[in-house]
């Protein structure tokens, strides 16, 4: 049996230490701000999250670009040249063309490496929801020594159990991305209404509720874990935050106190996701009965 690597993209919002520990190959997406394009990498070498969120809080506009075919082609060719097959798990195809780029590259590379094997999967996930899926996948490989197809089948069977629940502080960033109307953003801002959102089974960003005020929105996220989560005391959960570390730590403490959650990782939201959600966004990711 040929060895294989697990490949993903930087919208998983895992940091460099986590990527190294999990043994992942991560391809960067990019963002453009101040007229200059930067790579969104796990080590944040081009720009730190703190600097990025300070810029957009000050009114700078950021646009994003998917990982392209050429990036996947080069990375996939390099792996196959080294004698390794590839399980590639990508940012939701409903939110980016990254998955499509990976599929195109895989077909091209395999035409020249017929001895190789590349399986590309749409995670239908984003941010640390994708990150949690990668964490679970990497541990599954390490602990059970599964073949590429066995692990790929496990991902397909389990990806819709990775729950993505989050809230944003400023509806205007969602308005820019066409997620809410201008009228909804205006009224919500005036009334301090915070949307409760999740990533649907189709991998789309969906508004599923509203809360009056920040505290209420965060409590709704915590309550949702109790409603949907399974085997909570055995879970590792992820929280993503955009310059609201103290609140994220308070939510993590509540998860441990109320549900006995084993461990909670807290990471910054990367610039690609953060461009569309804005400062003070917080997301909570866990395994549940359904999304």
C-alpha cells in the first residue's frame, strides 16, 4: 500500500503548530488589502491577524481569491513525484472555487502519473469547522492506519456531523458579501441585533436566528452545543475569534463547566474568512447529531 498525505487549504484556519502536529499539507488562499495581495498561510507570515483586523476595523476593504489550479497542480505533482498519494479535503465548494481547482488539477496530474491516486473531497465546511474536520481526519489516520479510500469514505460519512455555529458583531460585512440586505443590516445595527448563523448541509452560510445583544448571541451558541452535541465529555471543540479572545476564553470555560468538554482550541479567524465576517466574529465548532 502506497503512503499518502492529507492536503487541505488555509481556510481551515489551523495555525502552523497544529498543521505541523497533524502532518497536513496546506495550500494558501490569498487576500488583497491596501492594493497589495498577501497569502493567507497558517503561520501568518505575510500579515498577522491582529494587523489585518485592525486594518478592516479602520475601514480598509479586503477582497479574497481562491487557491488556483496551478497551486494544486504543483503541490499534487510534487507529492506524486515523491511516491505519495493524496487525500485532498477542500473549503466548501458553495463558498469558493478552491474545490473545483483541486478537482481540475487532480485530473491533469493523474493523466501524467497514472500510477498515483488522488481523491478530492468537498468538506462543505469553512474556517475551524473545516479545521475540526481536518483534526479528526488526521487523528483517524494516525490511530487506525486507514487506507486512503477508507479514510476518504470516513470523511464523507462524517463531515455533515461537524457543526458550524457563529455570530457576527457588525452586519455590514455580511451585507458587502450579499449575505444580508442593506435594510436588514441597517435595522439590525440600530437595534443591536446579532445574527446566529451556521454552515448548512450544502456548505452555504445561512442565517438561522437572531439575538438581541452580544451576550445573548454567545449564550445561544453555547446552548446549541447542548441541543446538538454528542458525547460532549469526549469532544475536542474549536472556537474561532476575530479580536475577541477574552470572550472566546469565557465561552470555552462555559463549555467545560456546563458540558464537561475535554478540550477547546481557540484560533484567530484567518484573513480570507475574516474579510467576509468582520471584527469580533466568533464561531463554535463541534460534532453533533446534525448541522
